[in-house]
C-alpha cells in the first residue's frame, strides 16, 4: 500500500505565504512524477504544478511566478511553496504521485488539505 499525506494548509490573508508538504509512505520502490492539484467549490479539479523525478517542473499559468514545487527524493516528500496568495487560490489542495511499489505502478492521491485566502 502507498499513502500520501498532505499538511500545511490553513487560513491566510491575501499577499501572504503558505508551504504545503506531502509525505509518501508504504511499500515504495520508486516515486516518479509528483504534483499538486486543487479544487475550489463548484469547480473541477485543476493542475497546479508537477515535478519529475529529475526535478523538471511545470506550472499552471495562474500560479506561475508565485508558486514553487520541489521534492526531496530521500525523504519521499514533495512541497508547494505558495507566495503572494490571492483569494482565488482558495481550494482544497491535493498531492499526487506516480509511484512504483511492490504491487506495481499507479497514481496515488492524498486526502487533501484546505487552503483559504481571505481578502
């Protein structure tokens, strides 16, 4: 079994920063791509940022220049540094990972962490 657990969400004023963390655990052989998605009330889940095992990154246009995704392969962690937050960043943020385990390869999701940005 593979588990992804997010932390670091909360309530913050516009213009401030938050850092999300995601810890992967279980019978992991290799973590391939990892990423963050978000889902705001009444909207579809959308990609925020992704990072390959080699460290290449890609961002949604709406967060480019404000958010930074990073990972620590040794700790099996992925992070999302969110700066200059806006009310429209309010959403549940989900961590996802393309993980190879002893059971095979698959996509795994965390349970989500709420980020609320007040104006």
